[in-house]
C-alpha cells in the first residue's frame, strides 16, 4: 500500500488488526499476563481513574520514554536516562493538566519500572513505586 493512502487512514481491517497485534507485542512483550499486571497496578495506583485513560497515559509515556514506534518499525532511541525521562514528561504533561499533573511522577515511576522488568513480571510494590515517584518529582 502506498504511503499516500496511509496518510488518510485507508487501511484494511486486516492491516489494522496486524497493527494492533504489533503494538500489543511492543507494549507488552511478555504477553497478556504483563498487560493484566499493568492494568492491576494502574488500578491500585489510580483507583479513581478510568482504566482506559490510565492505560493510555501509561502507553503515551512509555512511547515517549523509549522513542520507539512499533507501527513504523522504529527502534528505541539511543540517549541518556535523563533525556528519556524528559521526553516522557513532555508527552504526559500535554495530557495531565491542572490538578491531574500531580499524578505524573507516579506514571513515570511505573514506566521506568516497566523497562526493568523481565519475564518474571516482578514489578515493585506500591510503596516502592510511591518512593520512586518522589524521586521523579525532581524531573518536573
């Protein structure tokens, strides 16, 4: 398919399904168990947030943090941890405005923790994420 048709979103249902599968494979490399673990952590950290919004914010920050574009086949950017954090903060600040901005360090802490997890899916406990979020506040 030509790039021209992609500009206007002219993708078949099969192509869209493949895009969704590629994105999910990137977002949750350890499969459905990882997705469920992230959903559970997000629900625990943000009980009053719509789960879809919480996941969207997490993924938005993760994309910016890594610099990856799984639909375009773009791999992670090669930069310092500080630069990765700056990109993630910049992306999430656009969405987390006003009183919601205080949630940004906690999303950032989960994104950083997610990048360090392996197939055992041993994410930090809530108290550890809260402590990490406190250190992330310096980046805001």
